[in-house]
C-alpha cells in the first residue's frame, strides 16, 4: 500500500516534473490514465496504522470521536495539541513523557518550557514529526484536517472529546491507561470524584442560580447547553440563562437585560490587576451597568480552568460554587454594599488566580 | 510574437519555479540538510522506501512535496482565471473574487462540508457547481439588451460576491464546534490540508482549463481592442466569452475547493506579467499560469516559516505581500 501511495504520488504531473528533473528521469506518461484510485488509496491508507501495529507492540483502541487508532502499548513520547490535555498529562505526573505541546499550553507554568509545535488550530506537522511522538493527543479544538494529515503520516492520534464533567474524568482515566499510568489516574479520578460528590451534598436542595456565563464580552458570546461548561455550571449549582443548541452562541445585550441573570460569570486571565480591571470595566460600561446583577456587584471572576476540560476543572467548579453560593460557603454578604460585594467576588477570582 | 519567444520565456519562468521548488523543499520546521534532501529524493525515485529514515519520508513525500504541488496547482489556476476575466471585461479589476466566482465555489464547498463531510471529491464537485452556478447567474444578470455588458457584468459580480459571502456567514454561524474552526481556517486560504482527492485529477482539470483559455488567446487579443472591432474581424465574441467564463470558473472552483480563498493572486500576477512581457494573451496566459505558481509557492514557503512553528494561512501571506506590491505597481504605471 505504502508503495502505491508514494509511487502514485511520484506519477503526479508537477511533483513528477520536480523529482524527475532532479533525478534525470521523465515523469510517468500514464499519470492521468492511472488516476481514479483515490478510493482504494484512502482505504488502504486507513489501514496504515494497523500495519505499524503488527511490527511494534500496539493495541487498537477507538478514540472519543470514533476513530480506530493503533496506540503503542508502551507510550514514551507524547505530543499534546491542546492546553487541557497538557494540563491533564501534568496532573497525572506524566510530564516526562510529554515531548511537546502547543504555544497555548500555559498551565502549569512548566508546560511553557516544553518544545512547542505551534497553536492548536494550525500546528506545524513538520515540528510534530521532528519530535518523534509515539502518540499525539488531540481534542475537538484541533481541526479534522490536522488529525487526518498526521494519521496519513503514520502517527497515532488519539482524540479526546469530553462533553461533560463526568466525561472529563473518564477521559483522564483513559489517558492514564494509554500512557501506562493506570494507578495514578485511578487515584486522581477518585479524588476528584469525591470532591464533586461533597460539593453535590452541600448544594443539595439549593435552587440553581441563574447566571450569564461570558465567554467573550464584545461581541457577547456565551455557552450553549451542550458544552461541558454548561455541565460544570450545574455541578456548581448554577444554570445558564441562555438556552442554545449552538456551542458558543453570540447573543444580544437586550436578551441579557430581558433574562435578568442573578450572577455574571467572567473568566480571568491569570493576572490579578486584570481581574480587578475586568470587574471595574464591566460596571462602568453602558448597558452592562443596567443589568441588575452588575448593579448589585454580583460578578464572579473564575479561573480560566473552567473553560478547560482537565482535572483543574473540578477545583474551578468548587471555586465557582463558593462564589455563587455565599450563603452556604462564605460569610453573609447582605450587610455589605454593592462595592464590597464586588470586592468579595473579585477575591474569588483572585483566589482562583493565585492557585 | 513568435512561438520561440513564448517557449523561451516560459522555460525561463519554469526554471525559476523549479529552483524555488527545490529551495522550498529545504525550508521548514523540520531541519534537513540539502544532502539529506537530495539523497531522500533519489531513494524515493528509485523506490527504495525502506532505506530512508521514516521522518525524511514523512517530511519530504508526505508534507513538503504535496504542498508544493498543491501550491503550483492553485497559483496557476487562480492566475489564469484572473487573466481570462481581465481580458473579457477589459477591466484591470476583474478577478475571480470580484466576479463572485470564488464566493460561489466557497459556498459550494462549505455546503458539501456540512452535508457530506469526509467524502472524497464532494468538495471539488460542489465547488465546481457553485462556481458554474455563480457564473451562469452573473452572466445572465450581466446581459443588457441581449448583449453582455462589461460594466453591468462587473456590478452583478460584486453583488453576487457580497450576497454569497453573507450566505457563507449565515451558514458559519449555524454550524458550531469543530467544523466551524476548520471552515474559518479554510476560508482564509490553507494549503496544509489534504485535498482528499487524487492530485492527478486536479492537475488534469487544471491543464484542460488553461488549455481552453489558451486556445482563445488570439481572439482575446482582438477583443481587447474592442468587441465591435473583433466582431468585424470575424471573431465569435460570445463563443469566446462562454469558453473563457466556463474555463475560468472551472479553474477557480478547482483552486477554491482545495485551498479556500486565496486572494490577490488572480489580480496581481497577470498584471505583473503584463508589465514584464506586454499584453499579448498568447504569452500572457502561459506566463500567468507559471507566475501564479511561483507566487503561491513563495507565499506558502513564507507562510510556514515566518511564524514557525505555527503556520499562517497562505491567503494572509498573499494579501500581506500582494497588496503593497500591487499599489506600488499601479502608482508607477500612472506616473
């Protein structure tokens, strides 16, 4: 098969000219007549990983997008194509096996020192090849094209696609299994599961708080009901006021005014001054300052982990729950004015950032 | 204008393209020495795949060579289409984008991405259909009193382009998640993706398209002096227009379906060739094709090196490099 693919490639007109001229041989004259084997080529290319499976110790697994992938039994070098995967690898204590990550991978700070292969949507395939990975980890933020190209090059790509907090825990356990760290993964997942169950117990019988989760302020983009963030909100005893089948719907301010969210949830960008500024900016902004929640200072700034399906998400959920349910977790806020309340919520953000 | 002159100039340009291709093969995030590249190419040509390191095979035959091949295809297709449109409209602003043909092809491709994802050849077929349909509508709208009117046609093209872009925006906001990201990237022009169809077929269509336009080049020269004059000299103007429109939209659909919207090439390259070699279409069509290939291969080589290890969409590169050059050339010509 490999021969068909490459021989076919050499028979292409222009590359044929290039290679042919370089090597002093004419391009194959039957190039066009020999076409039309694309279907076969694609089919046999798909079997390529299986072929490598025979020679090295590999096992066939089905990834979370339904692709069959031949993953080496003994994974030693992994390239992560998304920040949440990098974070998960570190959380499992497997950073020594992480050969490279993306320029977006900033958590934990040590991830920044790993060799980068580019940004998640447009990584350099060459840079990935150069790192000799046994396995490339991808998520739904990567493009299909990237996954397909890597597969065509004979590199195993396992794609994670968690849609809920539970999915994330399962993905984490699975990643541990794939990378030969079954025990670490099992204990980490068990710990996170316990944290979540405790949270659920304390929030039992509390009504869900209606929040506006701000993904992006201008234009205003929020979350849809099928995202894992929507699920994370439920774990934190909250619910988005926007019901949308789109994952990242763009909505109008009018809609927000009409729906009257009880809290505004913003994500922070890991810098304390920015967090304070974010809240101040929002309270000073036209239309935004008409929203009841903003007037009352009911703004929670939460660590960016809430937007990443990785083990850090659980801690972010806990912090969000603390910010949204002060009557359970924190001292009463009723006595303080809006100004103080907002400082209190800022503090939530700061705690989250300082982690 | 002799045949020898055409052959010589094209040979010179092809030599430039060849040298550029070899240089481009050496440049990339994965470091390979010139010697390794030559050895790998020799081994590849001899069919000795087992002797070369797997990495070299992946990088040269899996990544760089297909990409150069795709760049040559897209550049040649867009430039030739641009040259054809400019002749027919006798308007230097004509370009597959201005006429809405690219938008039509892009809409077709996006529809196929939504309706029949991961089907080999569906994107190409849909892009052709989109481009043809747009040309047909624009052609129909561009007629006035039974005659094709260049100004009306250009306006119809602009209207079609903005309408189709709006439909694309609508579709993109209703599709979410992973597909959207792929589309947004693709719309900006991207050569890294696998076209999912045999390159030989694409090259076959490219040569047919360029060939058809080339056969009309003597007639195009006469049409340039004026349609009435051309008619009086015995040129079947409407037939020439039809051939060029269909071929140019075929070429545009071809390019857009594999690489998304790469701008400026169809506008810029024919102008540069005209400034270098004059307005004779018998020379302009082949030189535009090779020149377009040179431009895209250069732009793509830059796109994958300037922000390494990330990559820029090649469309961004052509716009950044193309716009200032275009302005400079226009100003110099006006002086």
